[in-house]
C-alpha cells in the first residue's frame, strides 16, 4: 500500500492506475497497516504533524518521499529520515512515477522479502564495484594520453584531471571540485564557448599560477544527452587541450627554412659567379705588388686592395657554404669530444683572451647521433659570437648537460632525453627590436661581420636533427643552446 499524508494532486495525476491511501495531516495509520511507501506533502502542514506520522509503527521503517515546491533542506531529511524528494516545480510526471514505484518496490522488499533485499543489495554492491573498476581503468588510460584531459559535471565543477593536464597547468589533486573556468582560464563559460554546438575548439593564452604563459588549444564537448543550459544532473563537459607553442614554432621555423633555402640557392649562384673574377683580380693584384717591389716602389694601395679582395673571398666562401651545405655524416659521438674539437679550433683566439672561459660537462652523458665536425663548427660560431659580445674581462660558459622529459609510469622504457650544448655570455644581451632577425642571412651588428654565422649554425644544427634555441635578457645574459635528442 502507498500511503499519502496530505493531498498531492500531482502524485495522483502521475499514477492514475495505482491505488493510493490518503491520510489527513495529524492522523496516524493503524499499527497493522501494510505500508510499502509513505508520501508526505510538506505543503499541507508543519513538520511536527508529519513527525508523529513518521514515528508510527506502520511507517517508521519504510521508505519516505517528500513532496515540496522546492528542494527540502538537509535538516528536513534528517528530522523525518526521508529517502528522497519530489520537487513539483522541477520533476515531470514520468520522474514522479519512476520514483514512487521504485521506492514502493523497496518498501515491499523491506516489509515482506528480507532475503530479496539482501540479494538486491549484493547486486548493487557488485555493480558499484564493477563501475568503480571501469572508472579506474578509464582514468588510467586517460592518464597515459599525452594531452591534457579534464572532465566536469554539468555545473562545470572538475571531476577528473589527467596527469598531462596537471603538469601543464601546474595543479594537484586540490583541483578536483574547482571551477573549470578558473582552472583553465577560459575566456567564456563552457556553454558560451560551445554556442549550441556539441564540440568546439578554441585558442587562447593561459597564464599559469607561476606566471608562465601557455598558448592553449582546447577542444570542449558536451555529453550527447545533455542540453544547453542544463545545470542539474546529466552529463557534464569534456576538455582536451595542449600547449601549441612548439607546433607554432615549428611552423615558423619551417617557413623560415623554406625562405632560407630559396635565398641560399640564389646566394650560391651569385657567389659562384663572383668567385672566378675575384680570384683573377687577386692574382693581378699580387703580380702588381711583386713588380712594384722589384722596382723599389712601395704603395699602400695594393696591400689595401689585397686585404679587401681577401675579405671578398672569405664572404664568397661563406656564402657558398650557406647556399650549398655539405650533407652531415652522422654517427654516435661523445659530447665532450665535440666540445674539444670546437675549443681546438678556437685555441689561437683563446690564447689572448682577457676574460674567462668556463667549461662544465656532466659525467656519463649518452652519445649523440650527429656529424661531430659540423656540430663543432656550429659551436665555434656560437663561441665566437659570445666572445665578441663580452666586454673585457668577460665570462663565457660552455655547459653540456642531459635533460629528461618526465617518466612514463605506463611504460617500462626509459624516458626520452636530450643533450644540451649551452653557450652563455655575460654581455649586454640582444636588443628586443633585433631579436627576431638574428638568424636572417647577412644581418649583423658587427662592423666586419658577414651576417651568415648564425644562419649557417642553425642550418647545420637542423640538418643534424637537432634544434638551436636562444634566450636573452638584456644587460644580464644571452644563452644559445644546441639541443640534440638521444635514444637512451
């Protein structure tokens, strides 16, 4: 029997085929009444009257549904020991019918079939355990994905953060339950971002709590059965995001390399055409200088001409190297040996160095698969630039280290790593207005430079499967780094 205390017409309308016994507020049912479910319409009276009904023998152990215009407070549930509530302003007829029948069946089990209730509880526990195991498995899979993943409930409260997301955002377990708008620094609410669509991708800058800016590409989606504007229950939101700074940098580098390749072809052709006439002019100048000396005539103009021709020849040789670089002969090489090659080439300049050159090389560095002479040549370019940038007495540091990029708990393989060849100087730094031009061919701030050194160094590094990085803080330090990936 379903017993209703108060007159809730909505309940009767939702269950026209189910008999419901009505009880006036303040009345108590007979002690031997077989009540499966009690329904209290809180709109019909005060809590004291309902409490007396709840205390009756026929009702005290059975399920209790509360009917109200808005969600009852936790205190009401506690006082009446109620199981659930039907909020008339929110629940439709189908929801009301489902709740009433579910709790009525539970009341029947409590009243007459305790063994079935035990079985139902066991099935419920088993189902819950399977659900938890599935959820743990799903989370383990998501933790292994190399993209940030965050899930939320329908209100935007975070329910899951995978490992990559935690590392990218520099957050911990305290982020569970946080507002996803704040956590991801979203420019709009998830619902506004979707704008009525099921899935959408947006780009924006996210400032982490440590001040670092991430260039974020985030894809936000909503569960298929969730409707826009839903705030209670139902599927929430799913965010997949990544930092695209490296992707954009690679696109920019590829475009720049394409421009450099086209320029290199043109420069090589021009240098080739200039080389022969310049060689002929040098030969004529040398013969003229020799004839004049034999005649006892001394003139500084011929010597100056020879110096200028030598400078042109050096520019031609450098241009040919930029336009037609030799293919690298890559093989496993020890990092310390590459540094030794570079320092050996710089030995004449280092003898007269008034400042300090510091070399720091980590122990047990892995081999790198490169052309050791080419990488040494790139290091010579960086070292020469660093020595030029320092004022006497200056300090230049060469540091070779190994960096690991994080352990993968789902893999037995060692984490990937890189070897960094850093050249750091304590000069005035690179002015911001020229920072983006330092790798451009023929761009130089030196009165006698060709402007091809850094372009050639970057080309060499790229051909050897590595990358060239630069950071500069004016008036503090400039660091160039050749970063080479290792296989172990």
